[in-house]
């Protein structure tokens, strides 16, 4: 009887301990969930969509809403329609579209840099695009540009974004010719990885040439006094001094070492805004008619 009573007391004590542990675990879980819910509610970095919302937007993935295929699967129109497609198609004059006037090109360049700076200054962590290229810049009916396709974008801690201490990635991601060489070799990612991609794209904006070796060709042309031959020959009224300033800024963005590239906030955006203001003041090369 004595042994049975001891066993019963031990069992009751164990049951109480287990019940206390379960209550403690539930209390901690509830507190964690409340914190996560508050964080998500106040976090403006992203919005989560339910499958019901996505089905509603695409009318249950209706075939007529499908506009293409991306690296991660089919792409549907759930966003606004941008009539002029991608910057790449317009630079290459796909479907015989008219060339983009130089003034509009300066506008587009400044808009892209400003949009990129907005991503880099996102709170609480900077957002690095990692796949910046003309194909991922979309243009509306007025040729106002918007950065798209952030499928490869990464959030990096603020202390890492533009400092010596860098965020290590196990494998580089992006599109060949636009990937930061230092990031590709070391896996070290910062916001200045995007600056390299921007530099290549800026050179394409004024030359309409493929990205392969473009920085090298433009640099050599400038050294030989043949820079005019590198410009897009479909436009003939481009102001040479401003185009040269634009190209030299782009080449600085294309430096092989991150530390040698200019700051997006203090150098690149202000310089591109100056060129855009110059174009607006000239009042030539104006509207595009399609």
C-alpha cells in the first residue's frame, strides 16, 4: 500500500509538471505569434497574398491572362499593363518601333537610378535587386520606366548593405554580363552589386548595343576619340558633351571592384538628375509618337 501511494504521488507530480510545461509552452507560443503578427502587420516590405486573392486576380489562372514565362514559372497579368513593354525591346526597336529620343533616355536613366535607390534604402533592411537589366525595365505609354522582376532580390542587413563587412551568398545569381564580377567570384553581396548592373544598362541606353564587353568597347572608343561611333546611330541630335558625361559615369559604375564604384545616393542619382534637367531645358527630342 505504501509503495502504491508513493507511485501515485509521483504520477500526480509528473502530471502536474507536464501540465505546467504545456501551459508554459502555450504561453510562449502565443506571445511569439502575437509578436509575429504585429511585425507582419506593420512590415511594409512586402504583402502576403492568399491563393484565393491570386485566383481572383487571374480569374483562376485564365489562359488569356498569361503574358509569358519567367525563370520561376508562368507570368500572369495581375499588375497594371505597361504599353511600351521592356526597355530592351524599345532599344532594339522590336516590331519597328521608333527610336527613343535622347532626352527620354536621360529621363529613363534617372528614373531607374532613383527607383534602385529606393530599393536600397528600404527599411528595415536594404533590398538588392540582383537582376537589373533592360529586359526588367518596363515602360508605360509615356515611356515612364518601372523596375520589374524582383524574383532574385535579397534583403541584406543595414550594416552589410554598403560597408566593408559584406553578406556572403553561397552562389551568385543574376544574368550573365550584368552580374557584378566581384560578387560572382566571391559571393559577397552589397548594394553596389546593383550599381555594376546599372552601369552596363546605362551604357546600353545610349548605345543600344549588346552588353558583352560593352564597357571595354566604350572605354576604348573614348580613349581613341571615337566615342560618337559608339552611340545609337538611330538618333542624330544627341548632345555630345552630355552623352560623354553620361558614359563616363556609367563606366565608373562598371568598375571591377565594388569600392571603386560611385555612391548611388551621393553621385549617380544627382548626376543623372542633372543630365535629365539639361534635357528638359533644351526642349528637343521630345515626344514619342507610336
